[in-house]
C-alpha cells in the first residue's frame, strides 16, 4: 500500500488556515505574438451603474488565454453603433480586431439586452454580431457568452469561458477544521460553497451535463464514502458505501454509470455502478492497486492508475473486451489521468527527477510533453474545448490553482487572495 499512500497524499494535503477563496490571475507565460483586440466600453444609458462591466470581463477572458492582448494606450474612440466605426483610425492604432457593443433594458420585462459586433479591422469587415438577453444576475454569464463567441470567430475553437470550476478549500475555525467543496465561474468569480465537512474532501468530478458533482469524503474514523451534489438544487446524495475504500468516482459520458475505486476484496480495484439500479460490477482484479478511473470521451474505455508494473503508471481498460494496456513508460510516477474532449491527449501528473509536473501524452504518437513550469503539481483537469487545463500547485508554500495550454505555450497562476485551494475540476459545457 506504500504507493497508494503516495497517491492519496497528493490529493489530501494538509491545508493552511484560509478564508473564502477569492481569485486573481497572473499570466506567467504567453505567445510571443499575441493578437491585439480592442474592446470598447459597452454603451449603457441607464440611470444607475450596472453591477458588471461586460467589456472588462471579455478582456479578462481573452487575455487569460495568452493568445490575445489589448492595445497599448487608451483607445482612440468608443463607438456604440456600426456607423460610428471608422476603420482608417483603428488601423492607425493597430488592433487586429475590434469589439463594440451596447446594453439596453426592456421596459416591460426588465431583462437586459446586449448587442455586440466583432470587426476584422484590416479587412474592414463585420465578421460576427449577436444579441443576448438575460436578467441582471446573468450579466456575467452574458459577458462570458460574448467571450465564447468572439473567441471562436477569431481562433476557430469553441470558447470555454461560460463554464464552471469545482475545487476544495479548507478553513480552520475555533470549532475545528472545515473543508469546503466550492464552485465558481471559470475565471474564479462568483464562488459558492455547495458542501461542508469537518473531514477531508477529495476528487470532485462533473457529470457530462454539468448538473452534478461526485466527490469523496472522509469520516472521523477515516472511512471514505462517495456523494453527489446537485449544482442547481444543492441536494446532496450519498451512494451505497461498501466495505473498504470507496473513492475516485467518475461519471460516464452518458451519465448512466459511475466508475469508482473499492477495496472490499482487500485490494483497491475499479468498479462501475449503474446509477439507476445501483448494481455494481467489478472491472479489474489484480494483486496491484488500481485507482483513479477516468472515462474516454466515447465511454468505451477507462484510464486508471496502477502499480502492476511496480510503480504508479497509467493503464487503459477496454470495457468490451476487458483488455488492459499500459500507456506510460516515461518517469517514475504517472497518475490522475484524463482524456481531452477529442481523445487526442491524456493529461496526468508526471514525476521525473523527483519533481511533479503536469504532462500530456499524445494518444497517436505516444509522445509525452511536460506542460507546467511549477513543482508539486497535481489534479489536472481539461477545459471542454481541449485547449487549456487547470491544476493545483504550490507557490511560496501556498496552495494555488494554475492554468496551462495543451501546446505548452501558455501558463498562468490563479492564486486565491487568501488561503489554499486544491482538487480543481473543470466543468463540461453547461446545458
């Protein structure tokens, strides 16, 4: 059980005291030639100041990718309507793209209406325009929707700004420790605690529809159990708890099954539960420890971490045949593996020369590439568009979240203003 203890130690680190997590981004590495995008202040004629600044949110979303940057110096104008855009002037300032917009409020429904346009400055073309409607508390969602749309038009890749993060924080109070399972927007804003416990919480995992989060909790006696939190209703459901370890739950892509780890036979193996009938089937049976199951995008295979080669490495189980294949051979330790949404990459925690990094394995070439420049990295989770991943790491002896791109060109740190954060999980696209 020595290496299993090592694996659990990576995800059950003792946290320092903290308050409610508040995040900020610090980009540490980006593309040498980031594309310039000018985003004007979205015009608003209402009597009061809006609670959200849409143009600022869109700027922040795009800059966080490392692919885009704002022009240096103040913008030459702040057009609200197409007839106010003079391309000759914008070409002199130099941005590749221009975004303008305005916000209205329906006098009857009180809903807000965001109209926006994306221009290619040098081609003098309006390449995208749209109209989004929502309530006041949806203004931030609407801003992320604008970011998603213009990111896709500029990059050709679907945006993933209007998604959520789940993560674990820890707070020491006068009455003892409190562990929180929290969710936030992908940019760290609008944090919300959905489950509290006096014992550790690990391994949050999203359902494919983004409504539910499975996670593992510990009891005072050290027993583990799997629970499911409904993100929308807040309802917490406890799954049947079997003898031994119950941990590492992962929803199947169709939402009908849950893979998990159990040690009722005396050794940790992978099982799958039918969520409707609660019937359980054992998938692996080996003298070595099998743990951390993760589904392929088509639901036909499972990744898992096993010591059957002597050290923790990544294996793949084909469900139809039961065939098991070892996927990783580089490094002394590989764990916490997840597929990208297109199945072309597998990200994992990779140890080499005693240092833990986040790495990606190309499933076609089997080339392994280290993506992170930090140390003691853990719990990588990929954005649903397959371009970015988030993971937990250490900065100045403090637990923080960090971003990296799957091409290794972008890196940023997402430290909480106060305290430590662990166990991030990026949601799918929300339905």
